[in-house]
C-alpha cells in the first residue's frame, strides 16, 4: 500500500459570472501531491497546474496563491491533469490523504459538472482519508475546532516549509505530519505542550491513554476496519 498526500488549489468563480456560478463555486487550478511508500518515506512528488474552463483566475486567488491567468494559460484541462495524476500514482493500491474533506467534495462535484468519470471516480481516487480530522483528534481538539494546516504544523513545533497555498508545499507539509503520527514517540514529544493544554480534568483517564486510543483508532481506519466506539 502506498500513501498519497494530496492538495488542490482552487479558483473562485466570480459572482458576476452567474451562469458559471450556478454550476460551480470554484474550479481546481493546481494539483500537488506527495507519494510515500509502505514505510511512509517520500518517494515522489507531483505538481500540475490546471486550466479553468468556467472563469478566469480571480484576483483574490492570485493574491493568495500567486497563480495568474498567464500561469494556467497553457495548462491542461482537468481531465488531462487527472489522467496524468492517476498515471503518476501507478497500479499499486493507494490511499489518499487530504487536509479536510473539501478537496474530495470539490473533485466529485467538478467531475460531475464537467462530465468526467460519469461512472464514479477512478479506482486510485476512491480511497480517501480526512487527515485534518484525524490530526485534530490526536492533539486532543474537538472536531468542531479543526486546525488549519499552518496551526497544525505549529503544534508539532515546526515551521511551515515553503509557501502556503502552493498545492505541492501544502502536500509536503501535510506529509510531514503524517510521518510524525506514524512515529508515536516523536509525536508524543513534539505535541506534548498542546496535548497538555487539552488534558482532561478528570484524572481517571490519562493523556497517554487517550493518545494511545486515538492512535489505535487511526490505524484501524487506515486498515479499513470499523473504528471502535
């Protein structure tokens, strides 16, 4: 099993473009991903711009990501970019990790609107895990208080490496957190301050017990088994 950490950058469709906005609120304009082997070691990277079909790059998106209309002028359309991405993943079974569930929802909806994969996402794109939800739970926060990627990096006593809102850099930083979680001793040490702050007041349940249970649940979910309540 290989592990694919994925991030999309998206273009906001202008409210002035009412016809397009009625179809989608945004379009994927960059796919960034990192491939990790069964030992969670990075073996490959993927980065591809995507040319939007429904609207030009919004100025606020350029301010956030640095992506301009010129950046994507010669880029492939979404179907071609996804074909390249699937080819990069290869034939080995894979699980995709993303920071929140929004990337999967965007991909499904955009593919539906654009007539891509009418029978459902291709096999390499079917198995997803919301790693934001997992990581937020592991550091002791409620799912109602999901961490941004930058803040999650901060809980591990790291600085964000690269440029925020670059799809590849976001994927690389997410991958670093996935690698950390797979090393429980390092995770305990690097996130101790945050987890201590979240420590329950009742002494009957220790922080170590809670972390151990959360890590075990994460492993169950990765293995495809139902998590214990």
